[in-house]
C-alpha cells in the first residue's frame, strides 16, 4: 500500500511541476525596429562625464565652494543657493568644463571618506544637471580626507573640510576624423 501511495505522490508532484513550468510567462524579445526613438538611450541619458584626462583643472574665482553636514551628502539650502549661482556661471560660460572635487574631514576611515566624497560630488553634479548644465561638461572626483584645508582638530576646521570644490578648464577640442579622397573616414 505504501508503494502505491508513494507512486501517486510522485506522479502528482511531476504533474504539478510540469503544469507550472508550461504556464510560466514567456519572455518576449523586441527587435531594434520595435523600440521607439524617444525610448532609445541617448548619450545624455547614459550620464556621460567629462574626461579627467588632458589639460589640468584649476580654481576659478566665479565658482563657489559648497559645504555639507557631518556624514552627509544631502544638499543644504545654502549649498543649493551656491550651486544655483555656479550653474548660472557655467551656463554663461559654455566653453568651461568642471571637475567636482568631493572632500571630507579627517574623521572616518579612508574608504568611508572616499565614498562619502564621491557621493557629495555626485549630488552636486546631479543638482547641476537638473538646473540645465550638461553632464558632459562635468566630472566627479573624491579626495576623501586627503586635501584638508586646515589642521586644527575641532568642529570649525572640520566644517571647512566637508565640501565640494569646483575646478575648471576650457574644453579641449576633439580631434576630427580624417577623411580620404573618396570621402570615407
């Protein structure tokens, strides 16, 4: 009697498994021609950053440093105001590219501070993009705690280190592809 019961249980399990497998939703693959142009990714949607290679970035008096709270990459009201002013400056000077340098105070591990500095520079870049500055004109970099502005171990000093600095350069011209006599590249 036990073997008949085991055989029945096994058969029922196989039947239910086969039923669930055959009823699973089939994946559909869309052809490239089925994707509408407005849904296709553009370089701007891919979030391309400016290259850090080439000519060095430097300080520019028209761009303000922005500051952050302890252990935070959230934009404060005064930070947003400074970023908005920087966005207006960048829109008035379209030949400039900027590198957003994220910094932290000396507290925390090196790895934590490098990650926090990157989150800070990414937050500033994201807000600048929302204000109309092209992502292709901006690059992010984290220095963590490596480039401190002061050495006094107190809150006033640490507050100066929790920042994103704007470094700028004039965009480098991209070399144009050479064409042959018959017009091909």
